[in-house]
C-alpha cells in the first residue's frame, strides 16, 4: 500500500511541468498536458512534497494515507 | 463575415474583447496577413498551443534574428544580448535551468511571507489617496505596489525606481509590440542598454555582499558554471521589468472593471472572503496581457488548420478567457466564479513565474481598496489604452472618492 495519497487537481493544473521535472517517477503529463500521478510511492516523501510545493498553482495535495494528515499544502 | 486584420485599430485597442469575440466566431484559427501569422482565439486551441512547448517555441529573439538583415540587426544588438537570456523567450534546456533557479522563491507559500509587507505598502498608499479624495489609478496606486516588492525580492530595495520605470517603458515599446511606433526598436535598445548597464553595476555590488535573495541566487548559479554573467544581468532586467509592468496593469484594469460593475465592488466590500476567486475573475475578465506569441518548430495541426514550421502564432489569452464554450456568460464579471482556470498568466512551461506574487499583490490591493472606499466615480471618461498588440495597459485613469 502506498503511504501517500497524491492528487493533482485539474481545475487548477496549468501544465507548468514543475512536478514532472522534480519527481518524474511520481508525476507525468496526460494527453491534455496536465499532471497525473503515476506512482505515489515512486520517490522519497520529501522529494514529493518539494515537487508539490513548487507548483505555481498549488494544484497538488499530498496526504499521509495512514494518519490522514495533509502534508501539503497543509 | 470578415474581420479586419488591423490589431492596432483604435476600436480594437479600446475594446479587444468585442474584436476577439467576432474573430473567434468568424475564423477561430485565423491567418492574419497583415500581422503575418496565425491568430488563435478558442480556449481549447489556446491551451493546446501553450501546453505544447515541443511543437511551439518561445524563442522570439531567435526567430526575429532570422528575419532581419545584418544592417537591421546591428543597431539593436543590445536587445538581442539581453532578451536572448530571458526565460520567457528561452526554450528548454536553458528555460528549465533559469526557471529552476528562481521557481522556489515564487511559490505561493514563499510569496505569502511578503503579504504583511504588501499590506503595509497598500495601506500607506491608500492613506495618501484618502487624504486627497482622488487618485490617478496607474501612477498613485497600481505602480507603487509591485515595484516595491520586486526590488525587495531581488535584494535591492533602494534602486532608482524612476529610472527603472522610464527605461522599462522604452523597452516595453518592443516587448508589447507598439506597432504604430516605427522607432520602437531604437527606443527599446536605449532603454534596455541603460537598464542592463545599471543592473551590471548592481550585480557587481551584490557579488561583494551576497544575501539569500534573487540576484544572489543567480550569482550562485554563475559561480557553479550554470549560467553566464550576461544571463545574470539579463534576468535581473527581466525581473525589474516584468515584476512591475504587468501587475501594475492588472491593478489598474481591475479597478476599472470594479467601477464599471459597482454591484461587484460592493459585493467584495461586504464579503472580503471571496478575495481569491475575485482576483482570478479580474485576471480572466481583463488581464494585463492580451496575447502572447509562439513559433511552430514543426508542422502542427491546431483547430483544423495546419500551422507550418517557422510560422508564428498570436495566442489570444483575452480571447480564450472570454470563450463562451469555456465560460458561462463570459462577458459578465462574477467575483465568485469557480472553477476558473483562465490563461491570463499563460499556461504550460512558461506560465508566469511571478503569478503567485501578482495574485497576492492584487488580493491585498483590492481587499483594502474595497474595504476602505465606496465605488469611486471616474473623473474623465476619455481614458485611453497604450496601443500595443500584446499589452492591455491604461495610460491613466483618474477617479474621485
């Protein structure tokens, strides 16, 4: 079971690709050029949170699946 | 119905929204012979172009260079030297490096740290305006806020703002395509040379006393061999220019939009909790950048037309933001509109790096403005916009409270 629940909100994502550049094993672009999560366990937690935090739209939410705590944006 | 190709016609400058509505209806992917490129106006097509950096280059200087003869190019060399290093006109991998350097400083959370400072600036400006009972929106309000903040972010709060403003205006003649000014490249060369010369000295000083702000970050990348000193200076010019010009226009355009829709002014005054959606709506409704340009690197299909390699595309940001296929009732200002994934800051890899900053500045400005004042009256209705293809920029707007 993945430890993180990661959601890229397509009502906010503008396809800046920051998340894909910073965590390419976790995020990818879909056909519309927006971010999708390919593997929520694909990188270290800190790396994923950093990638999410560099989104200019704060379109990515990262939640600890066990505790339910919102790690980003928090 | 045919639509005129004159993007500089006075009625188009005054009311681009009606023009782009007509163009979208008549020919949504339109070859504009006069401008010499395609004009794309549907939301769907606009985001497709913006999000496809592989097929569409942003390298304005590279494409311009190929159009010019050596004799035409030589006198405007400083424009090439500076603007070729700007991340806005860079394709990957240079774009990725430059953006990566500064992106962390501009995230919404990082920018939020500046909110109290922006609030203090806004209060200070509004105190002065309240005492006078009137203001010229562009000079008295819209310009003051962004200039102060960007210089602070760069780590150089005491630079000569009047000079920067003057040089930025000259550079803007080229950047925003002031097509009716035949000497626009000449003036822009003068402005950019002065701005770059000034920034060169600022950067040299900062190298002696580094801090954790933007100029020092650029210098760190230079020391690591990632970028050159010329890149450092050029991107300081970009921050000083880009950091105030467009936000200034957003605040001015937004003020006018709220005066024209007094119910919305009063709605925000009554319930300031809508400030976030309110700013997104002001960006959508009448943002500061009407259009942006890309060049096809390969033959590519957009909305049923084939754009050929080397051809340029004028991307209708304002047009997309009023597309009825994307927005219900696109010409009405609704400060609670949500979702609202507009293209006022562009989209894709070049989405404005300063967007979180511009948003925050506008949130603070409009929250305070509507809280303090009732809807002002416009002193003179004959306000005008600077005639450019790209910018949406009021020359001045005098209002009385």
